[in-house]
C-alpha cells in the first residue's frame, strides 16, 4: 500500500466527521480549516494564494465544481513525503476530529482508555480493506486478536468471534472501527483480565505494527573508539537499528544504517562475551552480544528480514504480511473456488450419472408398468371376451326361451281366440235361452194371474150361490108362504151355470198354466245348461277342459258373479203388472220357491247330464249344437 492510500484512510474519518448531515458535502470554511491542519500535520509549506483561490466564497470555485478530492490530491497528498512528517500526529489529528462524534458510550475508559482506543484505531486503519467505508474483515480481526493474545502470553478464544458473528450476521462482511472498539471494550472479542497488562501489550503491538519496529530489546554493544562493552536499548526498523540509553527512548546514542550491502553474521565467543554477532555496513562493523542464543537467533533473523525488505524496496513488514494474507485469502478463495468448481463438476457428473441411472430406472419401471398394463389389458380383453361369449350364450338361450315363450303365447292366443269364440257363442245361446225363459216365465205369470182372477170370480160366484141357496132354504122354511117366488130358482140356476162356466174356464186356464210351466221348466233347463257352459268358459281352465265331477259343476253353477241366475235375470225384465198386484207376487214367489225346491234336484241332474254329453261331444258337434 502506498503512502497516499494510508493517509487517505485517516483523512476520510476527518472529512466524514465534518459531514453532519451524511450527505457527502462539507462547507468550504470547514474544508479550509481541515486543509490548513493537514498542511501543518504533514509538514507541507503553506500556499495561502492557492488556498484562497480554491476556497473562494462563491459557487464557482474549483472545490464547488470538482469537489475536494482534486485539491486534496494535487496540493496536499502529492507534496507529502515519507520521513518528513510524523504519521502518528496526523492520525491523532484525524482521531480527535472524529472520536467525539462517533465513539459510542459502550467503549468504557476503565477497560480501554482513550490512548489505547487511539492505538486500536491506528491498527484498524493499518489492517482495514482498501475500500470505503472502511471495514476490517473477520480474518484480519482474528489476526490482530491473536497477535495481542500472544503478546499477553495467553491463548485467544476464537469462539468469541464465532459467537459474535452468529449473533450479528451483518459482521460477516466486516465491521467498522467503532463497532470494533465497542466489542473490544465489552470483551466480545478479547478477554481482558488486567487493564495494565493489556495496555502494555497493546503498546508493544502498536510499536511493532504501526511504527514498523521489527524487534527491540537490551543488548551489549562494543564501542568503536574505546572498545568497551556497554548495554543499550536497541530498536530495529526496516531501514536502521537505533540504540538508546534506556527503553524510554529519551536519549538516543546512535544509529546503524541498513542497506542492501549490509551483512549480519555470527561471531565466536571472546573477551568473556558470548552469543556474539556482527552487523557489517559499508563503513563499519558493529559487534553486539545478545543475552542468550535464542535472542541472538531472533535478532539475526529480524535483521535479515529488514535487509530483505530493503532489497525488495518495501518499508513495512506488516504491510507485506497483510498483502500476503490477502493473497493467501485470494488464493484460498480461488483454490476453494477451484475445489468448489471441481466439486460442483464432480457433483454435476454424479448428478448426471444419477439422472441417467434414474432415467434408466424410470424407463425400466415404465417398461415394467407398460408390460404389466399390457398384461392387464390382455387379461381384461380376455375377460371381456369371456363375458361377451357368456352374454352371447345367455342371449341365445334367452332368444330360444323367447321363441318358445312366443310359440306358447301364440298357442295360448289361439286357444284364447277359440275360447273367446266359444264364449261368444255360449253367451249368445245363453241370451237366447234367457229370453225364452223370460217369455215362458211371463206367460206363466200371466196364466197364474188369470188363474187367480178366475179363482176370485169363482169364489165370488160361489159366495153368491151359497147366499142364494141360503135364501132359498130360508124361504122353504117359511110355512106361511104359499107360493114361492118364481124368479129365485132361475137366479140359482144362472149362478150355478156361471159358476160352472168359470170352473171350465179355470180348468182351461190351469191347463194353459201347466203348459206355461212346462215351457218355463224347459227354458230353465236350457238356461242352466248354457249357464254351466258359460261358467266353464269363464273359469281359470284351458279351452277343451271339462269338469270331472258333479261337485265342480254344482260349485261353478252356484257362483252368481260368473252367470245370471234365472230369477235375477227375470226380475230385471218383470212387467209393470207385477208391481200392481203385490199379493199375487208374493203368492207366485211362494209357489215358485216350492216349484224350485221340487225341480232343484232334476235340474241339477239335467245340468250334469248335459255337461256329460258335452264331454263326449267334439268341438265340431258342440259348434253344430
């Protein structure tokens, strides 16, 4: 890192402390004061004319148009020369400008004093990254904490930093100097058991890293003129070795300049001195005695390191170490990146192989599933074929059954048609027989009424005749009557003759009634016969079947719902004259009941004989009948 970059880090803190509004802009008067202080701290001759020219109190000056950086680079940093100023004084100036504004109350003076905080501030700037805002990455924080812990003769606990980073992940990218000081003071980065020990150790680390002191300590030096041995406090830097009377550095006794032509080598023990080594410069050789062999080796190595830095043109060991650590981190990141790339490539190859294997496995599974599905499909098709064959067989059986049923139904229909024809014919015959029976019953009724009328007239005539006879007997008993009345015998004769005439008429009417009763009986037989035939046809029997017993004939004949009874049928067609003579109706009904009781058994026998005759008749004979 060049001198300009190191100076800019401290100046950046001073500039940001003047930016109260955090807008990146600072007033010209404040920049003018800052520039004047930088001139003084960097030991640069003041140029009042250029200063006033650049900081004119208007809006057209160079600072207004181009910002402060061009002026800072051209008139301040470009004139700063290393070795002509005290960098610690510049850092202290910038520290004093920014500490009051930014240092938080968490930084305790009892643990970390302001002087120690300033030293940590300088070390932070030394190890911070070269980007703004300035931060220190966790690796550099770990390096500094290990450096301080080693100087304090204690082991640094890395878990403190890990816990801090785990609690605040934003610190993974780095932390600011104020966060760094706050965590140091709170013990979150380093356990401070003794404040004095920490302060002394921090001062040693500060001298080593900030002032580039490679090594320091007491040794004995042989004088050039008097050749005596004197103890001195030596301080090794990259360009020289200074020696003082004591470690307070108040009285400097001399300096050994180092360059690329210098040589350091060991010397044998002599003059009662041991652990000797010699630093040879082009002008002089310096003999020095260390306290022990370890110190001699460390001093020789430190001087050789300083000579190496001079040969390489470098002024700071810790700057070199910082660059090496940065390069190592970069190389480690690159190596990690390469390893990561290799791992990613390996993972990619493994992933591709797994994908290929998974694809092959998937294809196998798909093929197995396809075969299984094909087998299932074939089995399903076979099942469907068997089902179709079964359905076809069932359909054929159903068709045969339907054909048989259709044939039976056709036969049944034919039988039903024949039965209907027989039923119609039987009904016609029955209606004709009923009409005949009705006519016969009407004639019988008229004859009966005529018979009753004649009987009444005969009774009246008989009463008249009896009355006349009584009158005649009464007249004969009268003795005083001498001559009978001649008209009386003639009246009795006339009455007797009329009575005889009525009896003859009644006899003829009786004969006519008997003839009517015979016709009625014959008509009733026909009605019963056709009623039996009708009941047979209306019953749940097939055409052509016959009753086998007289019991079945009588049972079917007794059902009024299948055929009309003769009395019921005749009562529907009873003439109005029957209603005019209720007495004769009752008498005729009583006589009919007596006649039916007398004729019941022969009628049933006739019906049975007729049914037996029907059994022996063929359909053609029945049709002809």
